């Protein structure tokens, strides 16, 4: 979008663009979300920024009326695959807090100096400022929505000290933490627990995500219902339990953490799991332009592409789910979890969640005895487990899609379809199209689209960069109750699952 297009957005106070850019007003010294209800400033007083961090670095302060930090994230970080967008995905996952700027740069394959220069050029702020903006957003949410002691809020938001927390909050919002808290509506939280509301853009097909997760829940690790999903997860500071539930029009995250500082990481991963930073209006509008899709898009507005809370886990699920049904794959994963996983101390708030998904090292050590079925699949699982455990293979939110695809397909038992699907789930890549998938082709025929791979691929090019969402609609059109986690790829894909819906 150029300046004129963005200015029209702020004139219309269009909330669909909240989180996609920031409006800074020179005459007031503040920055706002596009839908801010205040009077629209004159064009000559407006500067647009890609991030709130860039606006703050330029000397602006957050608007106290529209709260520009309390918005969904930027969909461009999944849509784009350049260095800046890959860095933003990792910053959101807390890599800087854990590994510093050198660690972030190392994951991306560049020097710290080059990464900092690119982020300044592309986004107007360096990696530390961008990370600070994430922490400030988390802090504001905790201050206004929970009764946690302010010191606990500081560490839960990822700050290393109370002083750093006070300086950042005051600098970003021109309010002390106590003043921000006074403006909020607080909920009472149990010791060790946190509860947050997760913002998203409407429309939001939450039911579709819950329906997808429910039949694939692994015993002891996940509990999924029609309007909620709970699970355990290993985070940098230790094991965590969390639940996501639909509460009226709000999506709530309730978490029990080993370390409060893991909250930003957890929130980021849950947002990716539910695809909460998606721009559903842009996706639906693009797909609805085609008469073959229009009625189906109208019937399922705001369809979402479920992500993954752990990249390595997602890869194991995809491989185990090949060539077997949902029930059989879940049985295999239950066996794997029972044989390999770490047991957790019982928790009264979540008595069904008793173990963590096995790590690559645990699977490499014990997985062969737990798995049954074709020898080739078991060998693929073991090769992947050993490669991940040794560091020879690494999956990351910051991976370049083409590079990740190449690294995965270098392993026997992982073909183009499987690698593409993992990229769809792990990277949130919105433009993956699985034209060889039997269910995709079946759904295409049901909607009057070409039913063979090559013509369908040619047709799908017209909806780029939203072809992953086209796959979701075609899976639904094929008669499946929810988008299958691993529907059937072409028969030439090594380790390909059978046409029936499978588990990943």
C-alpha cells in the first residue's frame, strides 16, 4: 500500500488494517492504529510505519485512546519470506530474549550487523527495539487484564529487571505501570496461572480449528473439545499447560507456566496455531472473486490455517500419519508418547494432561520399540529423530521455505508433498498448493474446477498468494468435516498417506 491508500484507510477508520501498519502524527507526537477514533490528521502531519517499534524509535508515543499495541499481529510476516519477515517470526517467538541478537542472526544465516541494517532499512527499527515492542504489548495486556503483582508482570512480559520494565512501559505509553493498571478491567488469577484475551481479525472460523484438532488429540498431551483445546508444551523455561477456549466473541488463553517469562513465547505459538494474525478479509475477498469459490467462501468466512506449536513435533506427526487413518495414527502417537515422553506432576486444574510430546532425542532412544507398521516408515522416523537430536537437521520458524523444503526432501521417506505440507503448518506459508492431493482434487471437482493435477495447478495460480487457504476450502468441499491435517498426497511422494484423512 502506498501513502494515499493508507491515508484512505485511516480516513475510513478501517479496523481490518489494525496491526498491519502504524500511523504517526507529527503534530501530536503519538502513533495510532488505523482505526483510531480520533479526528483524522492532515496528510502533511502523517508518517506511516511498518511497526510500532519504528514509530517509537522515531520519537512517538502510543495513543492512550486507541491502544495501538492491543491489535492482532502483522499477516505480512507469513506472507513475505524475506529476511525481515523471517526475523520477525523468530523475534515473536522470543529468540532474542533467549539467545540475543547474535543468536537470532545465526539462525537466519547472517551477521548481527547485516541483520540490524536490514531491519532498520525494512522496518525502521533494529532487533532489540522490535523485541522491546513485543514485551511492551504483553506487559500492557497483563496490566489491564490480570491482577498479577506488577513485579510478576515485568518478568511474565520477558523483561530482565523491574527497572527495564518501568523504563520501557513509561517510554512507550507515557504512563507508569500503575497508571496503566488503573485503566484496566482485571480478572482474578490462581497462583501460577495467567489468563489473556487473544485479539484476532473477524471473521474467524474458530469452530473449524477446534474441529480439526479434536480427533487428533494425543492422550495425556492434548484434550480437544468443540469449543476448547488444552495441551502440555515444553517451553524454554520448563513445561507448561494451557487451554484455549472460545468465550462468546473472545478467544481466551489460560496458562500454567514454570517460568512467567515464557508467556510471550506461549502466546506467540498459540497465535500461530490458530492463525490469529491472518487477514481473513483479504483472503476471502481474493477467493470470492472466482465464481466457482464464491458460495463456498460465503459459507465458511474467515477460514484459518492451523499452525504448529512445535516444529519438530509437527514433522513427527506428519510422518507417523502417513498411510494410516486418523484413529490408527493417533494410536501410534499414543504408543510413542507412552514409551518415550516425560511424565509431568499431576495438576488439579488439568488432570488429563500428564506428559509432554517426546523430544527428538527421546524418540531416537526409545521410538523403535514403540512404533509398529511398515519398516520404511519406522526407519524414516528414526532417521529424522537422530538428525534432529544431533543438530544435523533443524526446523525453525525463521526458515526460508525453499531451503526447508530442500533439506526435508533430502531424507528418504519425505517427498515434495510432505515437505510442502510441513512448510504450510510450521512456517504458516499461505501459498502452498498440494495439487496432487486426492482430497484437494476431489473438492476441486465438487466446485467445478479442474480435477487433475496439472490443470488444477494452473487454475490455482490465479489465487496466489492464498493457495494454502484454497486447499482448506477444497478439503472442506470434498466432504471432510474439517481440513485434514495430512490429506492424501500424490502416490509418487515417498511415505505418502493413503487417500483417507490422516493424522498429523
